C-alpha cells in the first residue's frame, strides 16, 4: 500500500484505494454517503478531510476510469405545464466500498444506510465512479478559469443526485423535495458514534459479481 496523499493510500497491484474518514452522524436523513468536512456532514454517513479531487486522482492511479455524474431534468409541455422528469443515470466503473474500523473489521458502507421507513435495506454495493465535473469559476471569485465542482460542494460519495459526485449512487434521486421525498437515512441501530475513525476501502466490482 502506497501513501498517495495525506489520508489516502493506494494499492495499484490490487486496485484498492483507502481513504481515512470518521462517522459524521448517527441519526438523520441522507444526501451523501461521504463528504468533505465543513460541507454536508449534517446529512452524510461519514466525513473526510481529503479533497474530493485527490480521491479522484487516487482512483485514476489505481486504474479506474471515471464516467459522468447522473442528472435529472424537468420536461414541460409546449404550454409550459410540467410533463415529467427525465432521469439520466450516472456512468463509470463500478465500485465496491467498505468501511473498516480500528479493529480491522470491514462492512459494506451501504450497511450503515436504511430506508426512511426504518426497514428497507439500501442496495448492497451501488457505487459508480462518475468523476464529478469542472465548471467555470463564478465571477464573485475574481479568478478566471475552472474548478473541480466536488471540491467546492464537498460531495465525495453521493446518495442524492446533485450531479457533482465523485462517486455516485447508481439510482437517480432528485435533490428537490417537490420531486422526491427523502428515501434514505443513517441506520442508527448499527453505525458507531459520530467521530469514530474509519477507513473507506474502495475496489472494483464486476457488473455480474455478487455484491
């Protein structure tokens, strides 16, 4: 395992990326599975201190190819009346993501997520290396050029579809409540207390492999 950056390690031979993290919350609805600190930790399973672009680079170094984030758009009739939502799933290489505690025990990250009904299980390994995107800097920054959007929003591993996730949930969930009520929450019955140090372990998953 090679130290790629502070808090990030890569095993190129085995195609594994590890990212240091800590549990963010133990109750509440979710918009992210992992986010940058001081961004969305009030609605994320874990928080990291590594810039999302660095994790993106580590995945590239480990041999993964990014795709594109998911998207959703409103489609209207010529009259202007709402017709439907057009959903575009994320594309990219499939990932399996586990969390490892200080004792070396690993469980899928998805085990710490459940339906807001408290019963429904989250899909086992639904992660896609979507790769976020670049956008033109806003004028208020007074800095010409572009920025990596996930570094600005903090969205490392998404649950809701903002369209800027480095790693996306393979289902498209609009980020506006008028189109989609919150579906997922942290599983308070199994997740460790907030602040618990863990490691995100990312590896390849074949499309037809057991999750």
